[in-house]
């Protein structure tokens, strides 16, 4: 179990490493080393450099990274937090598949919650998760998130979100009060 991580805000120089990390955590055979893979639900890309560059530089937005001190500062985890009125949105969450299960994801999620609360005074943190990802939803429920039962359709036909392997995908909105 690794414990030496440095947390900081991402810069434009981090974009290639962030794209590679997100892709490795969710798509393709490499993602199967961890438990967050979506490879059986979606093929194709999860994100691209243009989208990551956009959120890194957006106002009321921060991309957090965890750097592995034992591997010369390699990006081991990331997430995006965006202010949306009195709430914040959490996304682009990825942990290197070889580091999943060592507590890094919990630390990253806690930092995102703190950023939302301390930086913007957000009252809730929200996220969307593919409803069929019951293991991932259970992970968030154990951390105090609630399934709002609000569903939104998966954007079929928009390859920026991947190539669906089934026809029943949809998102569910999870939220947690930050009080």
C-alpha cells in the first residue's frame, strides 16, 4: 500500500497524463486491473485532451491531482470539481487501476468535498453515475451520498461519451450534503 501522495491543482501541462489516467481507469483491458472499469458497458474514449484542457482552465472549476511521491510525481488520481450555484459537481474521477483499493480514492473524494465547501461554500456535492454501475454507486453510498432517483438518458450517438455495448444505459444523480 502506497501512502506518499502529494495533492495539488492540475495545470495545462498535466493534460496528457490526465487523459491517459482516465482512459486507463475506465476503458480497455488495462482498466480491468481495477474495479472501476466500464469496458463491458462502453468502448471507445472516455475523454479527450480538448475536454480535459477545457475543465482545467474553466472558471469556478478545479481539477485536483494526486502525485505518487514514490514514482517521481506520477499522476495517480484525479477529479474535477465545478461550482454550480450553491452546489458543486464532481466528475472526471480516476484512480490508477494498480492503486485502486489502497484508500487513495477516498482521500481524493474527501479533498473534492473540502474544496467545494471551503472554496465556494457549496451545500452539496453532486455527481452522475451510470445507473448500471451498482458497485460504484454502492461505493458512493458508503461515503454518505444518496441516490436522488433522478435519471437522465445516456447520450447515445455521441461518441465523445464512448460506444455503448448495451441499449439500457442511463445516469443517476447522486448527492451529498456538505454541512
